[in-house]
C-alpha cells in the first residue's frame, strides 16, 4: 500500500469518526488503568458493567486496597480471569502508592513495571489518558492492519512498528481508536462488512472482493 492510500484511509476514517475514543468508561487515568487491565480477553461492555459499581465505591489505589482482595473479586467476578486480574490490581495499587505517590506514571518503562501491565496496556494508557502518539495493537488492529495491507506484520510488535512508521503524523494520536472501532464494527473477524466499508476501494482484501463481485 502506498503513502497516498494510507493517508486517504485515515482521512475517511477520521471523517466518519471525528472524535474516536475508547469504549471503556473512566473518569481518571487510574480508572482507565484498572479498566484496561480488566479488559484483557474480555469485552468493553462486560468490563463497564463491573467497573461502574466498583468505581462508585473505590476509584483510587488507596480505596481499592481498603476494599481488600476478596471484595474486589466480588466486584469483578463476571470478568474472565478475574482471580489473576484482581491479584494483579492489588499489587499494582501497592506499587503505585510505594513508587508513584498513588499516581499513574506517564512513561512506558514505569507502566510496564506494574503488575498486570504489558506493552499493549501501557500504550493504551499513554495514548488515551496522556495523549501520547502510541498505538496499542489488539486483535482488531492486528486484523485490520494485515487484512487491508495498511501495516502488515507477523506479530503485534511488527504491526505496531509498521503503524508508527507509516501512519501519517497528524493521525498517530487517534490511529489506535480509529482502527479498533473500524475493526470492531465493520472489518470484523468473520464476514467483514465490505459492502458498507468506507475504505473498501483502498483495502487489499476489499479490492479483491470487489473484483469478484
């Protein structure tokens, strides 16, 4: 895919989604961090259902620790892998207080040092909470990047590096959300909605499909 097609893809996505953002509910960087940790192998809808009641009673590291592990588990027990995630959240809160005065750090190194936080989660926090031009590659973005030819790669890190290299500079801040929303609702895993796709004429797979029709 050439530079002009990549630019046009983001022009169209941005026009269709002028204010793209996460579908996780949060009001602070800490709430977002907890929500993203819980979202691994879970839906945003499922996470929001659990974090609504949780954040109403505990939305700081200190408050989470005051709840204690058993009570925290009760709040998030509907989410997959809740036992492991709850244990990580308790350790994460302890580390935030010990090392960062209870605040969410704004560097990748510090974020990835937190229990339960990997590169993807760190990228989401840096981008969504702090406005940094990072691009977290989840299953949706990995699929869209490879299927369209936008930034193909054999693994998530390769796709991330290619996106950072090829996404037009002024779209890097919103690229994560533009691509994830496109992948979640149009370029879905099974039976992608190519006929209603606004970038089908620019997409490697879409062009092939159109040729067959």
